[in-house]
C-alpha cells in the first residue's frame, strides 16, 4: 500500500471517529478530506457521464439469516419459524420480513434469491467475490470479480480506479477482505478507501514521507517520492504491477475527483437523510453499520468507478438473533431502499447492478441462546438494478428452510449475471494464471440467471 499523510484532523463518522491524520492511500486505504465537486451534481442533473455499467456489492459479514429476511417460514413450527412475521410487498404474491417495510413497498425494483447453494461454510467474503472455493487456487490466486472487470474494461476516468473498496478491515480479517487481483496482478486489486479500528497505528503500509495533502499538486516532488519508493521495495512480485499502479497514483493524486465523490457535505441534505444515519462503531469483530457508505458507493459510481464493494455490520448471530435483527435490519432497510430509489431517480437503474449477500445462511432450528448457527446448505441474496427483470422471486426452499427445492442458484451464476449486466461476453474471455494455464471469470459451463435477463 502507499500512504500519504496530511495534517491531524477529526472526521466524524469515519472509522471510529477519533482524532487522526488525513491520509490518502493509493492501493490501500483512506482518502481524507471529503467534498463534492459541483460538476458531479450538474452532470447528475443533465444525465452526463452515466453511460458506463457498474456494480455495487454489499457484503453482510457473518451469514445473514435467510429465513428471517426474504424467506419467512410461516408454516414452520415455532422453534424454526421464529419471532418475525411476513408482510405483503407491492408485488402480489411476494412477502418478506416485517422489518423491511421500505423494501417491501418497492419490491418491484428488487429480486430476492431464496435458493443460493454451494457455500463452503467458511466465514469469509472470498466466495462472494470470486465465486470460488479458496482451496487449490491457481498460481497467483483467484482474482475477485472487480479485478476481472478492471482488467477487461479498464478505467472510465484516469482519476478514478475502476475497482474500489469500502470494506472496513475487521478483527475477523476474512470479513474485511475485499479480494485482490490474483493472477491478473496488483494493478487490478481494489483501491481501499476506508480503514480499520486502529488504522493510523498500523505499520503494514508503505509511507511516502514528505508529501502532505496541500503539496499534492507538486507533481515533480510526488514523482520523486514515487521513484524513491520504487527503489526501496523488494522484488517479490510487487513491482510487476507498479508501473500502471504508479500511473494511476499520479492521476489520482493530482485530481480531486475521487475525493470529491466521497464528500457528502454538499450532497442534497434530503438525499443524505433518506439513507439514514449509520453507526461508526464496529460491530464486535465485524464492520460498522455505515448507511452513508451506500450513498458514497453511488457517488463513486457516478464519478467513474465500475465496481464498488462494501461490508456492513456483523451477522453471525449465534445468540439473540431476533434482538440483533431488530437493530440491524431496519437500518439496512432504510439505506438499501434509499440506494435503489436513488438509482432509479437518477436514471442509473439500467446501468448499475446492486447485489446484497453473505457467505452462508443460518440453521432452521433456533438454538438455546435464541440464535441461529451456521447453515451452508442454503442462503439468500437480493439483487436490484442492472436492467434486470425485477419484481420476482428466484428459487424456493422447503417448509423448514433447510434446502433448496426450486431453482438452486450458485455464487458463480450470480456473478455471471453481474458480468452479463456489465456487457461482458463470458464466452470470449480467457486469461492465463502464473503457470500459463487458461482461466475464466466463471467456469465455462456457468450461465447467467436466465430469468433475470
């Protein structure tokens, strides 16, 4: 990572909100100093700069309870059914949990998938990012889907990397892993825009000494510092992608567009209020509940990002499942419905795909601590936008929510659908791993979900 330090300041709502330096991290973490260019607002009103396709990926770390969200089991016994009741949506025949009234009122813009199968059972983001198991990876490792899109489509704007991450670093590290470039190279890894609990004190970042935020316009000093950094780092493979990496860094550091896109201070206050107030407090070993990051993701897409991923809260509820759901689900309902409504109002619903999912589901039977345990046999996802045929449900589980009975859907099928929405012809894509073996974004036999296209 590359870190550029600025002056000490306080950013409320940013990570833990404590006093810290503003700092920009290229290929790494935080872009300090939020503000929005008026140009973005004018472009949004005029419909300029909207032509590119994009994905907003929302990861719910820990395994959200499928039967307490989009697949309420009213006919199951009490020890399985739980405390929540279904409510009708604006699509006849579709019912979801009572804690999602906003989403229910606009279900015509969503697609719940109730039959996601093939989870490994590991507590990690890896499978949602790659569609693959993390064992027996090819030489160089599996790239995330954002890395594939970065490789295949490149940047929309040289000042905005195509692949961005709002993943917070979490105490359970696999929940804060936004994926990487794998065998495609570090140039396609995500640029991380937020940090962890104690990011300032971490020592795992390369620091450009002598460059402060108010000196970023000094291109020659910046270039000299980058050259010095090149001489100091090792030859262990980091250098392989550094040339394009450095070019991106120079473009980003001499443009305010990326930082401007992360600024909420000049956003219409009514829009900010619609998303709701998030909580910068980390949820145990998971992520904070930052509603604002869904709005920032939309703004990053408008600025030119192709893929923006974020993690939201912690959903590993072995105890007090229903109490924690009453805390988290209404917040998710507010910010997610606001995001999709926002995309439709701004004419982005055909171009921007939204996916919401976790690593697996939860046990049908409620345990002695009023929680649900791990259940990789079936899980759920929620899709929106991307020009998909929304207002329908994909798949079904049995009466107890134990396994898929209709239209089982794999992680790779969901990713294939997202690639399709991006305009990528999967049959024409092949890259080689570090041993020269051909590899593909998804297995060659995998097709997009035909019901959505």
